[in-house]
């Protein structure tokens, strides 16, 4: 897969360099997902000269030392430096030309911009934070033909597309999708994870996780379908010889037979193990 940087998403919309650098937090997450999926990123040759603020270009941001340096700011600048040096220029193998007109609501140009080039490639772009580019789909009119471009402005659409195309695993999908929700998969035991499930069971688990993440804890605790409750084994606990033997373990239903076990800390449920035959659940 190839994604083009959308240089039109930089037009001096940030009030300060610091505001711009902070906005890169989500793009760093996107870049990590792209790296893992081995996605190629290409850019316009003039990207470095695009305006970040009214008075600063991307090049200025890299060379400006007036912003207070913190570990996070250094991380943002390192990402920016990589963004401007690593991706290749799509002009090296340009596929669109000026004999066709590529019209859109974002520029007066008719060619020589990344959205136009993306029409002839995989129709996918990555945008900086900008109110004009908050939609998942951008429309370009190539002559009289409507072309829809997927716009990755946050991690979620990219994650969905990669999952649909089989370019990331179920666990990577869940880590990306449910980040900042009431579900965490960072402690999931890989011996009792998606690898033990059938294709249909995987779909049921993910569907249940989506429902779980959209509910409040009051709703979770009283939901008839999930049947969220404490795991109380009559004999030896399934988690006795694990780092979580001292945790109060809970479980919830993902199908008639399947269960997800884990523990809750504050408002986050940490998934530990999946069960597909209800044998453990029958005894607790």
C-alpha cells in the first residue's frame, strides 16, 4: 500500500510552532501503524516549504530553537525530520499529467498536487490536523469523473482499512482501535488470544469489544448480553500461577460459549485471556 502526504493540509492554520508540534502526536501513532504494515509514504517535492503558521514553514519549524525543549517536543521534531527526509517524492514516478484537470474544493490548482496524484495511485492520503480535512473521504473531479480519496487524518480509518485488507493482525487492530477507551489489550496472554479462535469467533469477540467500549460502566454492569461478573472458581484459579493471581478477575460474554477474562483498574478493563468452550467459566 502507498499513501501520499497531503501538503494542502498545511496552510498556516496553527497559531504557534508549539501548537503544530503538539498536533503531531496523532500522526506519530499513524506512522507507527504504517511502519508495522510496511506502508510506503510519498510526498510533494515542495512539502518542506508549506506554511505551518502564518510566519513559519516546515523548514523553519525544524530549525527554530525558540520553542522550549522537552522530551516530547524532541520526539515531535525527530518525527518531523524523518517525515521530511525519508519519504520519497512521488514526482520521481508521476502518474498524473496536466492534460487532465483535477478539480476540488481545496485548491485552485488543476494538477501538480498530491490529491491529484493520488487519483492515479491508491487513492489514499495522510493529512495534517486541519478543519478542512476532517472527512474520511475527499472528492476530486478528474475532468468530469468523480474520484473518492481516503483521507487518513486519525488512526481509526487507517486501522479499519488495514484490518479489512488483512495487513494487520486482530491484536494490533484492537490495540490501535481501543486505545484511550475502557479496554486495554496490553496484558493479553498470547497463548489465549485470537490465535485460539476460529474466524467467526474472532468476529464475535471484536464485535463485543466494540459494544463494550461504547458503553458506560453502569451499562456494562447491568447488560444482559455481556453478563459481566466476577470470576469465582470453585477450585484452583485459572490465573493462580500468573502475575495477576492477586487481582480480582472478571469475565464477560462474547457469545454463548466464548468469554473474555481480565481485571478492572479504575475505568479500564485489562483483557488477559480468551476462552472459547466455557469450561473455565463453568467452574467460576
